[in-house]
């Protein structure tokens, strides 16, 4: 049986994609199995950093007295949106974590979940990062120009 050149190229491409997916899946499941925590190192790190940022922005969003604290309403609003997005990301990451990571099969299923939800997790992490950059910009402005802020209030 002779294949057309484009058919052969398409078939080879599909095989390479499948091998790549299988390799990622096996690597992830092995990492989750060895971690003992029911989550990959990447997911655990992202969860820890997001939880820390969430605590900070929640304090910022709930700061009392905008003029006394030097925190404007725009900054509080951005902090509140960042908190909401961080909570959504944390919930998605918690769903990836296995309660009982023992067993290769459960680790395999966790890795499969993580790969399937990777785009959603990355999109949420990017949104949190954008909020964080915006908050940093506001805070740098407040630190650099405190007299302008006090004149506005």
C-alpha cells in the first residue's frame, strides 16, 4: 500500500503528536506519583504563590481609609478583581490535587486532569499576573509621588 505524500506527512504528524502527549502524560504522572502530595511541583508552586498574593491583595482591597493608607479606589478595585481571579485559580488548582495520591493509576488520572486543564490554568495565571503588574504600577506611583496622592484626597 502506497500513501500519498500529504497523507503520509499527516499520519507522521499525528504519530508525533500522540507520542509527545503520551510522553508528557507519563512524565507528569510519574512526577505526581513521586511527589507524594497529589499534585505536580508546578501546580504546588503556582498554588503557593497565588495563595500568598491573594492574602496580600485581600488586605489591600479591604484597607480602611483611602487617604490615610494612600490607597486609591482604583487600586482597591484592581486588588478586588485580582482576589476574585486568584480565588478562581486556587479553586482550579485544588481540583487538580488528589486527596490520596497513592497509586500509579491515581497519579496517572491526576496528570491527565492537569494536561486537560492546562490552558484554563495558564489563562487564569496570566490574568493574575496582569493584575499583579497593575497593582505594582499603582503602588510604585504612590511611593514615588506621595504628595500628588495626598493632594487628590
